[in-house]
């Protein structure tokens, strides 16, 4: 791997370790292997959002041309957010694409993602279904996001109403994650979700 | 007594820490914003951000269509980057070569304000231009007399100026009357 990229990741790694945010447990970076090309990021769900209390893991791949090109970042933890794919975890964020600048670091990327979680941009969505719900039914969106945080990221808010509906679909032979996805998509309308799953 | 000695100990520790912090800060001050290492062949952008020249050059190459400062995203270009020449270390050792040399500093010589401006009529002091457009008034577009510094130099020039402008005015008036009559 390119020498600049490795050198930089080493320095940035130290920067994150020294940072205040790590002390506050809000961001963290871990190495995967010793190659410095693949890392695991960790973001705490920002306070006063449906993601509060959850821990979200990220897959960070550092390209050969880093820092002249952005790192490839994806959510490994499933998340319900207009700018993040609920299926693949792909992120729609300008600084990870054309607005990248070479002076940005892993630390600033993780902090930007945390800011994105706190302030979604539904007009530039990655997941159109989530974005539509965010705009049309903000309350259902907040409940859904909070439920997903509870299930996938260890958040505190259990939603027994949603769990019952999911269980109904599981009883019909649907896989759990698929049932949750369909119900979330159809605003927790059990009939419409069932219809879609069996059509 | 014990407390006092403790206090002085802790205050000494504090000053030590502060000195270390200062040293760290000073080192950070001269780090390239791209490789985060001590800046080699340092250049500074117009917006004031420090880079190694090879790093900045590679950044400008990567984003040739949209050249912005990697730190503040202000518009930057190769021509407007200022090299920093420190004292001492002048060896040209750079592992990432194949990079064009860092742009030279831009120097402007101070104005050597000598000679007799009166004789400068021919070399750049006199400027006269005409244009004949579709519209007859286009005829007398511009004529101006300027010396080097835009200040009247005295002597004959201002009077000539006055005389010539009157002359041209008359030519223009005659031309317009001729156009109207024709």
C-alpha cells in the first residue's frame, strides 16, 4: 500500500485515540488486521435523536489513493435513516463523494456521520422509502428509527406494539428482519405489509 | 508545611506540562495539512494553509476540475501558492519526486522613478484609439493621453491635450452635420 496512506492512517489513528470524543465515548476507531487498509469505526447515537443510546459500527476501507480520495464507509449496524440504506448500509454524504477534501480525517468523517444522524437530509436521500416516511409521518419515522436502534444497536427503547406485529408475520413463516423491513416500509400497517410479502 | 511543598510540586508539574503542550503545538503548527507530517518543501495557500508542495500538487492533480483548498475549500491554484523559504536546509531531497518544482515566489521590483517624463511621449505615454461603428457617434470613441503615473506632467502636454480634444470635437460635429445633410 501507498506510503502516504499508511503514514496518514497511523497518525489519524493516534489523533482519534487522543481526541476528546473518545474520552466521551462518542467515536472510536479500531484496526482490522495490521494493514491499515481496513478499519472499524464506532459512533454513539447522538443525544435527543431516535438513535440515542445505540452504538453503530462502520466499515471503513482506505483506498490506495487516500487522502486524495475519500475512504469508503458503510454502516455495518442496520439503521433506519433517510440518508443511509436500510438494506446495505450505504451512506449518502457529500464529503464521502465529491466534497471530500484531503485535510479531512477519520475523526472528522466520524463526527460528520454523527452530525448526519442528528440532522437528516431527506431531500437528498439514499433510502427513498425512509425519506418519504421522514417527511410524511415524522412520528412513525422516529418510532421506527428508535425501534431499529433498540434491536440492532442496543438502544434502550423497546416497542412491544412493533414486536407483536413482527411476531405475527414470523408466525406466518416470514423471516424476522424481512418482517421488520416490510412493516417499517408500510408504516407498520400489518395488512399492507402482509399483502406485499405474499404477493 | 507538607501542603505548601505539595502545592509547589504540583505547580511545577503544571508548568512542565504547559511547556510540553507548547512544544507539541509548535510542532503541529508546521505540519502539512495533507500528510500530517512536518511540511517538506513547504508552500502556503492564499487562504493561509500550509502544505508540502508534493502533497498539494497531487491534490490539485486529483481534483483538476475543482481546485479548492483541502482545509477551507477556498479556490486555490498552482500560480497563487507561495513557497516558504526558511534559513538553512536547502537540500532538495524528496522521495515523492516526479513532481514539477515548487512554484517560485513572486517578486515585484520597486519602481525606479527616474528620467524626464517630458520625453516619454512616445513610449507608452500616448494612447489614441478610434472606432467607426454602425452608429456615427462611435467615431469618437476614445482618445486619451496619459503619462506613466496618470498625473499630468506639466510643460506643454496639458495644453496639447486641450487643443487636441477641441479639434476632435469639431471634427465630430462636422462629421455629424455632414451625415445629417447627406
